[in-house]
């Protein structure tokens, strides 16, 4: 007789329910199963109406973020057996509006992303035929960590500032801005600063540090934000002290 | 089409639900106690400045149970403040020496070393 | 009562937001800011399966490498089924596309002097594979997506599932799509449509592919009258993790990893792939082409020399001699994946691997500019079959393929849209029919059958019939079984009656797409009575250039079944020869 484990899953049908409810499912407790495997088992064998996002199942696409036992996790990278004997609470990713069952509305994040201008900004573009912009391995290392973000938004789910004030630009967006600022090929730091120096920009962050703790790709967004604050402060001091010509 | 998504309410007790959140709020709270101890230190200096009578008076008051409890609690918070901020410094500051990044542990150790040195100097100043 | 107006009207519409789709969108937005371009995708673009590509992207850039050699490697890799004019164009443009991506921020790994680094890859005579550690697809996709955000005019329909192409009078007028969030079904009108929806690995049970790779674009084209091409050619990547099917990149072998059987023996030397050397030799042994390596596994399995594991037979990929430093620098993601999903450390342990379905050489038949026979309909990336990959694709050719043909299709679509008449309102009737059809799917009375069982049976059928080695009998039996499944699917109910985020409905629509694709794959495989590249027939074990130096097209007949026709391969300067590796 196979071991079983109980999943306690959030259900919400926007056209029928006024608020989310729970539904319990008993699934096999297989050693190699992730929470995502368990959810897929529910969907194909027990309840075809359960809705959730997933795609790559290898922790690179960022689709399957949910709150498992209250912690933001990638369900494809979270093993069921870690929660034995259960029950395991599976809820939609925290701090985002619930669209349906385990699916959250991430439009707020999608709107914030372009605001920080996450692309190479240059005063003058070098023609492609002239070859690549030279960048040493050391220069690549300077921003590499911050380029690893898979946009899974576990950091937003973990951030109490974002939970209390959804206007906060948020960890991933700021880390991405820092990724471009530190890229030796980019010259757009000034433009991004103007966006992030606002109240809901970097200064909204109180360095709780939860974002870094939950990040599955070790991006360290908290570090990116504090470094950005330091940079912003230095810029402000410079602007104050130096005559315009020397800035 | 109207937005039928559900916004989950956040309880005022959100910070008691997770150990890391609780620690964060305590860390922030510790600044109040830092402020208190700075004030207390200034009062001590003023008492010393005003002469032996004022100083004795200050010491009497310091012995009162309320103040002792307050100062012990405040000291606890100072320790928390120090340990947490020392640990967070490497995340906020990237220090490079001759092109190589100084490891976080070294930055943290450096701060404690600095603390010891400053404490030693203060101790010497006070006891000479 | 009049039909609702379309959700939008555009000059060029991209279906799919991966590397090919985004590249095409940027191509249109950059070159023709006067045109209105939009991207519709069933997932947010950064979730597209491009994101999981690991190894690298090939482009001639190193000293001593020549375009001719890359062309030859690709042609011989394709077992001479690739169209040589298309391959020539592809190889010429690949380096510039990769440089363009570099300018857009892609963090290519570098040499000490700051120039882009290249590495070896399977089937390539010279080192020409650009890489971004071992997350090349991830970095490319994010660079493309973030760059696309620069062009605020590009409208995006995120999480809209396209169910039908609107075609009238031999030309395309747009699509019908379901908005997943609300369930509303509407037309998106467009003068030109580019299909870039990736492959269809999910027709098989064991694949590196993501949940989303269900051949949607291929099915859309097929039903709209645009034929599919070379559908019998399925690439089995030699090294996938057992149970999950997660890809372990070819880059491991490029860096020097060995494939060992149960006796610790580098078995590839028994299969005319050269002699083992301590460091990798290009176009030899572990750096042979993927089809030959996967075939070698089957032979080892038949000889009883593979390793038994709880999830099927495996062989071992040995990285231990590479050292932790190299693995952490060049293959960090591989190490992470093994630790997480196999609970082993490649620095000290052998990695269990087995061949896994990975890529479709076949797809929507296009010319070198991504155009299909249906006016205004284009395709690019894995969805398309130009063909540059022929009977077998070389690793690191498909990422630049997305860029080169994404750009070409974008340019061609823009030119077409620039002078085409606006989409006709007469397709409104088609839209209403489609709305009714989909709502009908939701209303079916459920029987004791399910989309999930049909999907599982389809996958089992495909594994039996269309494995690495095929035969006529298994193929015919498989085709019959698929016909039976095709009959069952329309009768299955969708229990979920909610309009919002009805993933069960999407699953049913995807299953219908996959069944159509699977049927085409088996029909073509049955007709190709030879062995070439990734299509190996035990009943026809030799390559037959006289009868089969041709592509095979699948046209959809009125009864929904695929009719197979032949199309000659374009040979320019490289007459068919023997594929030689390791000597």
C-alpha cells in the first residue's frame, strides 16, 4: 500500500466564489515527486478543474511559484517528501491578487519591469559589423549574479514592504536595473536613477532581506537594492556639492 | 471586463507569523533603544560635568529597578542591532582590493575588529 | 446581432513569444516603425521554452573557422536532407545575429581579452559555439524580451491561446484566441501572421520539452492549409535525466565528458564514431551528431550493456575528470540540476542519462524567408521547417536558427503587410463558428474518458511507433491507434465550467493539436522507406538517395487525415556524400 500525503489546496473561481476556499487531495507520496508532480497528479487523476501555471519543470522558466506551507517556493523544485507526513498547504503566490485557484495576477510586476529600462542604453551604438563590445570575464562577473533572475516573483511574495504597499517597485525590478547599471556596455545608469530614486523606488526598501532568502537563483536582490541606495546617495551628494560642469 | 481577482488581506500581525519577519521588526525597534542609550550617555556626561554630587545622584537613580531593567533590555537590543547590521554590511557594500572582491566574512570580521579597537581606546581613556 | 469587433487589428501578428517570435517582432518594430506589430502568446514571453536551452549558439567568428566549414558540417549533419541554399544563408547571417544579441546585452562568456568565447559542439569540425555559461537560451531570451520592452509600440496579448487561423481566399486575416484570464474568445485581426510556437515534444511521454510545447503553431498551419514538412524527423538528445527528462547539455561533452556503459567502457568507439582520446576531438566520439549517439544507446541496450535504473535503462555521463573548478565555471547549471533532481554531484558521481525526445526537425513548411504557401502566413524557429536541419539537427544550430529566420520572417512579413489589403470583415462568420465550437467543447457531456487518458495513450503510442528505431508494422499500428484517439477526443467532456483560467479547456485544445501533429509524424514515417539521420527503419536500414532525397509534406485532406507528398531537396554545391565522423 503506497504512502499517501494530503495536499490542502486553495480553490477560487472568480465567477462563482466570493473568496478562496480549501480543498483537500490525497496523493501518493513518491520519493522523486515534486509538489508540482503532485499537483499534476491531482489534475490528471483526481480533479481536472484545478488551475495552476507551470512549464519547464526544471526551475528556469519561473512559472510555478506558489506558497507552500506559507513559504514562496518554485513547486517544480520543492520535493513532496520534505513535507511528510503532511498535510501540505499549497496556496497562490503571496502578495499578488488571486485570479483563479493557484493562479495569481502578475500584471503589476509586468508593468514595473519596463519602467526601470532593463535594456542596454548607450549614447552611441557601435555597428554590429564592428564586432562585439569587449567585456572581460571580470567585467562580466560584476553583473552576472543579477542577470540570473528568472522573474519567478518569489521575492515579491516574500517582501513585506510589497505586501503592505504594492506601489513599491520591488526586488526583482531593482536588481534588474542594477544588472544593467553594472554592465560595462551600458551607459544608462542616470536614466534608471531618475526612476528608482522616487519614494516607491529603492528607498521603499527597509532591508528586510527576505527576498534574498527565498530567491531560488541566488540573485541577492536585497544586496542589489542596498548597493543601489549607496550609489543613489553618492549621486545626490555629488549633485549637491559639485558644480554642474563636473558632474 | 471587471477584475474579479481576490486580494488577500494582510493582518496587522503579519510580522509575528514568521521568525525572519519578527527578527526584522525587532531589529528596526532596536534603533529606539539605541536612541535611549545615547540620551542616557549624554545624561551621564552631564552628571559628571556637574560635579561629584550630581554624579552620585545619577548613580543612585541608575540603581533603581526600572532603569536597570530598561538598560538591560536596551543593551540586549544593542547587541541585536550590532550583530544584525555587521552581518548585513557585506550585502550592502562590495569592497574590492586590487581587483579581487573581499569576502563577506572578512568585512564582518573587520567590523568586530574595529569595535574591539575603539572599545579598547575608550576603555584606556576612561581608566587612565 | 452583430459579432463583437476584434480585440485588435495589426499589420503583423506574432503567435509565440520565444526567441524567434521576439526577434521577428523587434525586426518589424525596428525596420518599420510605421507598422503595427503585436505578439500573442499563451504564456508570458519569458516563460517560452527558449529559456531552458543550455549549450550554446553556433556562429563562425573564430580565427581559422570558415563559413564553408559550418555549412558543410550542417549539411552532413542533416544527412543531406537540408536545403543547401537556406543553410548557406543561415550560416552567413548567424554571426551577425549573435553579435546583434550581444549588443542587446546578452552576457556571452568571454575570453580573457574581452572577445566572445566559443566552444566545441557535436558534429562541428571547428569551435564555433557561442555560450552564456550553460544557460544560453535563458540569457538570450531575457536579452530579447528586455530589449523588446524598449519598443513600447509592440502590443502584447499575454496568456491568450490561439485556437484558429482566419484564412479566406488563400490569405490570412488574423487569428481567433481565448484570453485565459477571462475566457473571452475573440478575433485578433492581422494582415500577416508569423507562427513561432516552438516544437511539439509533448506528443511523447519522455521529453526535455516543457508543458507548453504542444505543437500549436504547426497544428494551426496544418488546419489552415499550409503543409507541414519532414515531420518524421524527431531528435532524441542522447543525454536526458531519467524520470524527469531534464536536459543535460551537450556542452558537457564539449568540455570533455565521456559516455560509459555498465562496464565503464566508452562504447561510442564501437559505432564508427572514432577512437577514444583523453580530451575531446571534434566530430568524433562524444562529439558526434545526436542521432548517431542516440542510436548507439539502443544498440548497447540490445546487447545488455546499459545500466538498469528504477526509471529505465541508462548509461553514464562521466564528468569527474573535468574537476570542480571547470564544472563550476562552465557547467554550473548542470551541477545544480544533478544535485537537485538526481541527488548526485557530477564532480564525484556518474550522471545517469538516456536518450530523450528534444527537438522537431520538421514543422511548417517555409521558404528561406519564412513564407508558407498561404499568403500572409509565415513561420520561424522550431515551428518552421525551412529546412536547415534536414534529417538531424546539430546542437547549437537552433538558437541562431530562431534569430536568423525570426529576423527574416519579420522582414518578409513586414514587406507583405506594408502593401497588403486590410484584413477582411467577411471572416467574422468564421469567428462566430469558432466561438461556438470552443463553447461546445466546454459543454460536452463527460463520459468515462478524459483528456489526460487520451494524451497518455497518444504518448505511449508515439513511444512505441516513433522511437529511435522504427518499422512499418509498428508505424501502421500506431497510426490506427491515433485514428481511434482522434475519434474519442471530441466526445470527452471538460468538467471545468468556469470561464476564467480554464486550463482543462486549454488541455483539450492542446491535445487536439498534438493528435494532428502525431498523425502527420507517423504518416510521413511510414512513407519514408529508408533510414536517414534521426529516422531509422529496421525494415529499410539503408539511406536511399534515389527515392528519398526529398522532403515529405503533410497536407490535410478534407477528412482530417494527412496526405503525404514529396518535395525535392535543394542541392547547390555539396552533392550527397557519406556522413563521416571520427575518421
